[in-house]
């Protein structure tokens, strides 16, 4: 089950990245007003917060999948 091992390692990496970068900024442009061919836009930034327990859960589940994939092979 090489797939389980690869999936487990991927989840571990995502968990470590989630613990390292706990806030991901997302930028987008929002249209505020439009008068004929003239438009007014506003740059807006939202932050997506990744809770620390999500990273820990990803690491634990990834470790379990990696071990299960190695035992099954």
C-alpha cells in the first residue's frame, strides 16, 4: 500500500506547514461603485486562520497512515 504511505507523508508535511504558518492572507479586489464605464475598486485582504489543533491532527493521522502503509506492504 504505497498510496497510504505517500498520503501519510503528505499529511505530515501539511500539518507541519499548518503549524508553521498559522495565518494565510488572501487578497482580492472588490468593486465598490460603477458609474457608466468608470468603476471604483477596493483592495481587500482577508486572513484565514489555521488552528494549531488542525496541524497536530494532520500530523497524527499522517503518521498513522504512513505506519499502516509500511506494515501493509
